[in-house]
C-alpha cells in the first residue's frame, strides 16, 4: 500500500532541474509524478518514478543529495469535493498530513493524491476503514 518516493535537495539556480531530468532520462527512468517546494536558495524536488532504486543511485552518483521515503497514493474521483471528502476523513481521525500533491490518472477520470503522513500506517488503516481506494506502488510506477 505504500509508494516509494525520492526527494532531491537542489540549489535554486538555473539548470539544476534540467540536470535532474537529463540524468534520469539518459538512464531510462520515467517520472510519474513530481512536486517542487522551494525557497530563495534551495528546493526539494519530490519524485515518483518507475524505478526508485536506479533513480536514487544515479542521482547520488551525479552529486545530488537524495533520500527515499514512503508515501501513500489515494485515488479520488476527479470532481469538485473529491479532495475535501478525503481530508474530512483524515481530519475526523486526527491524522496529520505533512504534505501532498496530485495528478490526474490517464483515461481513468480519477485524481491520484500523494500523501506523506506523520503516522503512515495509522493513516492507511483509517483510509481502508472508510473504503477509500489506496493504490499500490506497482500501479503508480506503471502509469
């Protein structure tokens, strides 16, 4: 039920994002989803890729600071109120969301929300109890 995500610490300067994309592309690693949070000096690029271990190794070999974390992919109808319903369930159960980002699944009519929780296993249990669709990593990597 968990998805592997890599986080890359990058300097906030021209060309660094292009370099990450180039390094991954040259090794045949496909980016499935991404999020970038930045400050004036640096950023954290979070990626879901089709081969997390290869991506982590080649980025480290290219001089990037990289870590791997577990996140949860939740499928939500791509319609008004879809996100609100998920967040309401989490709020009611007092589950803390550290961060999240989303993408729309091809031809499925659903959005996929990537969540990072402070208590991942507890969050998964709450979501499952409410019948909310959690997508396994293999599904996300293959999109």
